[in-house]
C-alpha cells in the first residue's frame, strides 16, 4: 500500500504578488463616470461598475449568464442592472437574477442564473472593489483624518506596466532632473539621505518643500508627507502653513499583472487658500505625462520579484526599496490569511 505523494509547488513571488492583489482593494471607476454603467477589468476579471437608483455604487461580473452579453451596455432599474440582449435583470448587491422578461411565471427563474457581485466602496473620488476577501482594509491615511477633503479625479491613464513599477515611479525622487526638466525646471541631481520609515505595509517620509522642488508646487512654506501603502496607494500631502492641506494621490489598478489603469486625483481642504484643484490637476498631469514614455518602456514591466533580472540599488532608492519590503509583507500576510482560511486557492 502506498499513499500517492502529492506535492504542491510553492508559489513564486510573482504568483504571491498576484494573489496578494486579488485580496487587496483597487479602484475600478471614477465616481463621476457612473451616469451610465462602466466596464472595468481587474486582474483579468471582467466587471461592470454602476450606480443604482438609491445612489449606491455597485460592482458585479460583466458577463450575462444567459447568452453572454455585456452588462455594461445595459441599464439600471432600481437596484438592478438589466442585460441589453434579452432584458434579464440582476441585483447589484447580491448578483441574483430578479427578472426574466420572457418568463410568464417569474418563480421559474433558474435559481443559479446569478452573477458574482463584489464589494463597492466610494472613496477619494473613485469606486473601489476587491476580488477576494480583503487582507487589509481600504486605505484611510491618518494624515487626512480631521480634514474635509474635496477630490478631483483625473482622467485615468493606461500604462503597460505593473502596479509596483507604477507606484515606484510615483515615489521615485532621483528622476526629477532627467524626466521633469520642463514641468519642474532645474532640480538637484544629488539626493540627500532619505529618512524613510516603514511600518508594516506603510512607508512614509517627510521633507520640507524647498526651492529645489521648483515653482510648480510652491504656495508658501510647506511640509511634504510622502506615504505609500502596498500594494497600490501612493500620496503626497502638502501641508502648507497658510493655504491648508493639498493632496496628490495615485492608485494604479491592475488590469492584468503587467498592465495598469492609473486612477489618480488631487484634493484639498474645502477652504484651501491656494490655486484651484483644476490648476493643480493640470500641472500634475503635465508632470505625469513626462513620466509615461519612460514608464511605458520599463523592462521587465513589473518589479522582478523573483530576482529573474538583476537590478542595482543606491541610497536614493531607499523609499522604493522599503515599498518592496512593504509589498513582501503584504504577500506574507496574504499567505497567512489564505492558510488560516484553510485553502491554497487564490
Ligand atoms: Fe443577457 Fe440574454 S444574454 S439576457
Ligand atoms: Co515622475
């Protein structure tokens, strides 16, 4: 008698990163775009995002289980989304089929004819969702507590790069004099030692805004708080002594492992006493468009978690190196979470 030997190959770091992201919150639409249902893709899952008649944001699977029509072409009635093909309706909260127009007797709706529904939370001008049971809560940076922030969500940008590579671009401090000469003007090449703190999946750094940061962000004395949380949250909070709090934040969302839709936006105190949010967005967009040609051509397209490609780091990379540690910590937390749930499934 022999027992069949079953071996499960350990997940590669890349597989662990993908799994961690399936258990993490990402934006899938801007709040302002929900006048009609919006298609979205998150880690390969085809989704539809819509606002029901009561104003609740909803996220469900996009494929109609009757004959496969695209529900983002349908319309919303009450709490449900209707299929554009034969009019079946699905509840936005639980995904159950609530109405089949062709059926004389609605009690005969096939009980399994449902679509998957996902959590939906509106925050920072965007609708966020998570594919599997979340390992960590949706981002809620403490430096924004007590502030009544008004958000302006930017046009999202598509980039053939991974989430971590996109976040690293947001938080990189050594590329300004090479990529942003036009938008920022001349900035110093030498990066003074960075004071970076990591706490679990959060990485932070503070520094005063100075002349080296150019005029683009200058609205008087200001302390800048860099904050990033694994996997996909990066912000700079500008604490202006006179004007108040201004925020620039990016939330790259993985369409697939090597393709992101970068949702991002700007915000400030409701009574902010500096330039307008529209002007801030215009300047930030100019900055970001300078990054795009470089970021779109990185090789590999995502951080090489499995060290399959050698990279060399210097002290100026301290923030992004700490972000990688934060992401690794998230992978470990996800592994423990999945184990505790008694499965190896994603
Ligand atoms: Fe959706 Fe028929 S394909 S109702
Ligand atoms: Co840049």
